């Protein structure tokens, strides 16, 4: 069985539809499509992206990213966010403010209800999906994260998962450490014209394998 994993859409509907078209072309939309969070912020199609992953494609399994949570909570935390980011990271503050303003009440509730991690079983494999590294609160995993660190996480997982899918860093990679396959699909949005996602393949009595797929977006 072959499936797809995406992450960090960041409100970019054009890139999302480009990636989804490629996923369909490769026949990867037959099973679950895993979304490792940060569906909103920075792009200008907040609701279109939410409607797509929430309603139009019901086989998408989503978890919450930090931008999802912060955009949903923005009205209640605007002043603390302003103190934290308005001067040092004004683009982040404005991205959250704009994404929050675009949210319908129902979409805000949906974002707040998203789990920070979830588990999906595919064939004989168990997959963990989270925005950050599992067993951590805010650690991102990169293509060049030390193998010793990945080994520590794999040991903490204690064979509970065969595949760990994360997002957040926009750093696509596939790395096997011990018995665990770590996959970061990279980013759909904020990808500088080259969105990425991951293709994963599962079979009976075989280890899961994955690869990163690059997509070109032609901006009109």
C-alpha cells in the first residue's frame, strides 16, 4: 500500500492543489493522507485550505501545528503575542493576525479541537503523526539532526511506532534509525515555489520505505 504525507500548508491553496494533483496522479489518495500541521498562516487562502483538508478530502488525517493553535487562540492572546512577536518578528505576528481574522467560528473550533499527535495503522505498520518530534513539546527535526538525537527519540518510543512523521521545520528528509523510519514531508506552503511531500510504501513482512517528492508550482 502506498500513501502520502504532507505538512506546513500555511494557507497556500495554489500549492496545496498542485501537490494534491500530484498525489492523485500517483494514486496516493486511495488511503489516508497524513497532514502534520500548520495548515494556516502566511498564505492568503486560510479558509480554502481548511475546507479542503477538513471537508473536501475526508481521508486527510490532520494534527495541529503551532500556527494552527496560535491563529485559533489569537483573539484571546493578541496582547501577549504582540509583546512576544510584534517587534522582533512582525511578519509572524501579522500572519497570525490575518489568519485569525479569516477564520470562521466553525473553523476556529476545528483548529482548537485538532490533536497535537495521532496514530494511524497502515498494513502491519504503526505510524505516529505530530508537528513536533514525539515525546517533546517544541523540538523540530531537520535533515541534519544528529543521528544520536534521533536514536534517543527512537529509544523513548520503545518500539511503539514503526514510522514517525513530523513537520514544522520545512526540512524534508527520510531517515531510518534503528527500527524507526523518520519522515519529514517538508512544506507545501512557504516552500519558495517547490512544495514537497512524502510518499510512503507498506507491505506485508517488509519494512516501510519512503521518499520525498518535489512539485513545481507555476504562479500566475
